[in-house]
C-alpha cells in the first residue's frame, strides 16, 4: 500500500469525523451549547476542535518535513534558503534595535510590559520593512523588464 492511498484514507476518515461532529453541533443548537458552555461543559464542541487541531499539527509537520527534505536534497536551494533566513534575521535585528518599549495600559486594566511593547513595535517595523522591500523588488523587476525590451 503506497503512501498516497494511506493519506487519502486518513484524510477521508478525518473528513467524515468532522462532518459527524459538525452535525452533532448543528443538532444540539446554539442555545443548548451556550447553556452547557456557561456551566463549563464543552463536550459538544470539543471533539470538532480536537479534530481541527490534529489536522493542523499534521499539516504543519508534513509541510516542515517535506520542505526540509527538499532543501537538504539540493545544496543550491539550501544556500538560497539560508541566505533568505539570514536577511530576515538582519531585518528583525535592525527593527528590534530601532524599537523602544514603554509600559502601556491596556483596555482590560492590565499593563503591557516594556519588553512586550518593544516586541510589538519590532513586529510592526518588520512588517513595514518587508513590505517596502517587496514593493521595491517588484518595481525594480518591472523597470528592468521594460528597459530590456
């Protein structure tokens, strides 16, 4: 039995289980689920969430495993991937160095620590930096393509 058949059977079983649990939830109704949840009973919804988590973890594991196997099979791909990861680390490092953190009160009365605020600002700076780099790369590619004609 090949791996493709095993994967199809597993996906089919998880799909059927998901449908069964979904119909259980629909059959119970909103009000009954809300009442049970207010008393701490999540038995109707928990199996569907567990199936979703299993599918998520299996998908992430398969993606990582096959991506790494593909990278380690070709030294040029591995080199390009490591260079890309290195550039990402540099962008995050620069963004972190430029960020400052200040304790911030939140709406729920809690306080975001200075370190947490610094990481939030770092994430925003990384997002904008990578956006600008991507837009610049697309513009450069377009101009280069137009000048080569």
